[in-house]
């Protein structure tokens, strides 16, 4: 895979991840909501801060996590989102400034990142301007994704990074796939668990769909702009992370049983 050009290599990583993650939603459109799936996800024994970071897509995901973990007194769901922002407009330092870890509190953070919907634009660094679609932009953007993931991982116990969903406007699809591929190549391999949700958010339709059948009823899953989700749609996206969160919760409990084990 390393012999491929950078954009193709990154896209190959994304496709492999999509195949690996596909079972997370089970039958896709027939899957239960995030709140329902929480019945099979035990609340962690030790306190956990679940931080959701990113743009307006992440803002909706934060709401789904709030609903899902409402009954868990050991989970605090925090919001570190900025609507209409991304990694092209704001550098990793800006995003890390919005994340306020409290390492002295005895809690350990789990961070969920989703951004990129606003990143089809130039990146400015001082007097330099890298135009979207150029090799220079690709290099800068991938480096920013890595820097953000590394900055978060320096404090958080786990970092989960979600790619962009399938969207209705066809003009956006190629650019969004490029953004997701660069995020996967930059943030995924070393420091974050990257989850490509492009296939998952087709909800078993094979492509973009506004509605799908859930528990025998037709539900609207996407918002009118065909980019964001409805509450039911966000719940299904959140549920795709539950297997990873369950493993993170188990690892969080490990130091209590074995104090000599240091969670990285």
C-alpha cells in the first residue's frame, strides 16, 4: 500500500476501515436507536468524561451521546464543538484550546472527534495559502489531523475519530471522501481509532437515503440539507461507536483492579 500515491493510499485505508466497521450497525436501517443499544452497554464503574469535538455534525453527535448516557452517573458528556469550523480554518492549537482536560481530577477523558464538512477551502499559514485539491493542501491537512490527534492523545485515554458521512449533494461527495481519506491517513494509524461511517450512513441503502425503516416504522434519518442527521439518525451514528466505547470503559476499569497497570 505504501507504493501508492498519498491520496490513493489514504483512500485505500478508508475503504479497509469501512469493511472492518460495517457490522457495527448490524442490519443498518433496522438497528435500534443509541438509547436502546445502551441497554447492552454497561455504564463504567469509574468516572469518565466523554468529550465530543468538532463541527455541527459533531454537535448532533454530542446530543446523541447525551441521550444515550443520560442514565449513567459515571459518564459526563462534554461539548467541544464549533459550528462552521474545521481543520482548514482553525489549526490544531485552536481546537486543543477548546478542549479543557482536568488531569488532576482523577478522571480520564475519552474524546470523539468529527469534523471536515467545512474544510473544502484554502488553508492559510501566515502569508501562504494552500488551495483545496492541491498536493500542498493534502500534505498540510493530513499533518493537521495528526497534530490534533496527537495533542488529544497526550491527555485522553482514548481518541475516536469519525470520518464524514455519505451526503445527498453529489458535488460534495468526492471532496468529502478526500477529506476523510486524509484524516484516516493522518490521525488513524498511530494515535486514534478511525471510524469511516460513509457506508454505515447509507443505512443499508447502498448510497444516500433520507428515510429508512427502523423497528418496522419508516423514519427520517437525514436533515433537509442532506448533510446533517435527524435525532434518530444521530442516534444510529452514535450506536456505531458503542463496541469501541465498551472496550474503552473496560480498560478504564483496569487500573482499579490492577494498580500497577498504567493506561496509555
